């Protein structure tokens, strides 16, 4: 488990209100035979409610949530990642929405969930 800030630049009186937690199970990690890529599922509990919007041809829905599951795939050599799947969690950890974002390799940011789990997913450290 790791803690992360998810206040998006706000300055709260109590920093703990902005902390989220990143949980993962090492058994969810899979690595390619040559170690160049690694996949991991994580669960993020945000300290502040997040917004997820769903649109179709006739409806727009806004969901507020505090937990989500993410399936990351890392290019361990280049330290880049893609989000393979995202699941938005509702009450009793039920999946209430999911998406499979376009597979665009991104640089791993200096902070956040991806930065926390990259070394664990890629090297087991």
C-alpha cells in the first residue's frame, strides 16, 4: 500500500483529507518473459470524491466515486505505461462503470499511482 496526494493543487487545512491509498496484490503482477513489460492491477481509494462522466447519443451521466481499479501495463525499459482498463467502484466495491482507454503509451509521471507501482511491477522491488 502507498499513500498519494490527490488534491489537484488545493491547499487543505488538513493534508490527510487529500491523501489517497493505492492497494495492490503482488499476485496480480505478470511480466513478459524478457522482463520488458509488466502488468499490474491496483485499487485506488481517493481522499476526495472524483468525477467520472459517461456519455452516449442521448444521455450524459456524472458519477462521483472514491475508489477505482486500474489495470496498468508498463514498458519497463522506457518507463512508460498505458491504462488497459479502468473500473469505477460503487458501494460494496461493485463495479458501476468501466472503460478501456485508447492504448497510448505515456511517460510515467513523477508522482501518483503509476510512479508508486512501476518499480514493484517491473522489478518486484
